[in-house]
C-alpha cells in the first residue's frame, strides 16, 4: 500500500491487510512499503518520510508480525532498483504501453506530462516480486495484469539466460471485502474520496469512527436487506459489519429483521470502534518511538537483503555484469 496518505482506510484494512495477516500464518511472507512507487507522483520529502512510518505502524498494529514476516521499506533494499533496470531492459515499449493502469493514469495526466516512472513502474513491480523467488503474490483484480507481465519477464529472462526466477502465481482472494464510500456508496472507498466523511481512516478517533458510520448515507425504504443495486448504502454497511465480525451477511440481515437503519448503524459503530480503536492506539504507540520503529524496519531490510542480494548477484552474473 503506497505511503501516500496519512492513514490507511477501512478498504485498505478489510480488502488487503486483513488477508495479508491471515496469509502470514501459512506463508513465509515478505511485505514492504513501496516508497519508490510513491514518487511516481511528486511527494514532499517530510510527508513521504512521515507516511512511510505511519504506514509501517499501521501494518504492524493491524497484525503484520515483523518477527514472523519480513517487513521493510522498498528504498532500503537497493536491489529493487538494481533489478528493475534489468527488467526494464527486458520489456518492449508496446508491452509496457498496454498496461491498463498506465493507460488510465497517463490519460488522466495527459500523455506528455505523465512521468516516465508511471510507464516503468510495472517493471519495478516485477523486480519487487522476483527478488524474493515467491511461489505466490497476493494482489487485487486491478493488479493482475502486472503479475502477468512479471511472469512474462521472468520466463523471458529464464529462456534467455537460463533458469533463474521462479514463476509466481497471483493469489486474488475471492472473498476479499470490497468497501464503498460511506457518503457515496456506489464508489469504492478511496483515499481520494470527495467527502472526508465518506472515508473511514484506521487512525480516526473513536468519536470520528462512530460519527462517520452513524452519518453514512442509507437508502430509500427502511428494510435492512443486501442489494448492491437498489440499496448500496445499507449493503455497504452490511459488508463492513460482516467483514469486521466474520458473520455471514445473511445472518446479519436475519438479526436485523424488523429493525431500523439506526439500529444497524449504532451497533456497527460500536463494533468498528471496538475493532479499530486498539489498532489505532497500537499504531500511535509505535509512532511515539520512531527510533524503535526505524530499528525494526532496518532489521526487516537486512532480512530482505539476504534473499534479494543473492538473487541479484545471480542475475547480474548471468547478464554479464
Ligand atoms: P486507494 O484506492 O485508496 O488509493 P490503494 O489503491 O493504495 O488505495 O490500495 C491499496 C490496497 O488496498 C490494494 O490492495 C487495494 O486492493 C486495497 N483497497 C483499496 N481500496 C479498497 C476498497 N475500497 N475496498 C477493498 N479493498 C481496497
Ligand atoms: Na488507488
């Protein structure tokens, strides 16, 4: 998750972080904070540094265990940039130009003013992945194309220089929660939300969490039922409820038969405060001791480099460096 906001939001937490936390039980996992990806759009120095720290604190507070998994900051492991150059040199212009994210983002910024970093970041992403010889990489649907590119580049390299990279499989969790804006529930919850009340931040105070949920947009009628088309507001609250409690949506609907939207909101506000409050408190505790947090990340980077440096040395040797 890019360190480009002060706080992660509920969508980042329920849609991604919760799954990563689960995966670390089953996998030897590597998680990093992509500060090099963040500068594909300009970032003020102090803000970037602060947001890297905040993101790390929220990863840990949200359940990433830095003893069990390897947690680090991308720029602390120079092998990412070093392998990225080799990956860039394996990639065709047309191939890179076909990346949907590039097409979307460069169309928004204008083809001439979009940065070259926007064009080459999928190759940095390929390096991010391949440096650790992973069996699998957890991604959202929108990143599937980049994993496909990663696989192609790895296969191309192996073909040209001999067996080097393991070809990773994308893991796209089918049941990952998709969270919508609380004020505009047909749009995905996003850090670029129009209304600040539509965005539930992981670092919000208890009072703010409760207020945002209680003032969430609901729908016409009063029946509590899951229907994305005609009841996007209530459906969003139901999926948040379900994701926070691990209760199936049908069970929650049953539980609120004959009750009003207000009941659902009051209960959900309480559930959210109970679940998110301790994460915020823990993140703030970690942020109060920047030296300890930095030491933790340095340890993670050292662990990452043990793996990454070997893979890079092999690649450089094969290329002829
Ligand atoms: P944003 O959309 O706020 O810019 P990112 O694109 O940085 O968030 O997303 C980081 C991660 O969080 C990705 O894995 C993405 O799939 C997940 N994510 C972001 N928004 C949501 C959401 N509303 N619901 C579920 N998952 C989300
Ligand atoms: Na985004």
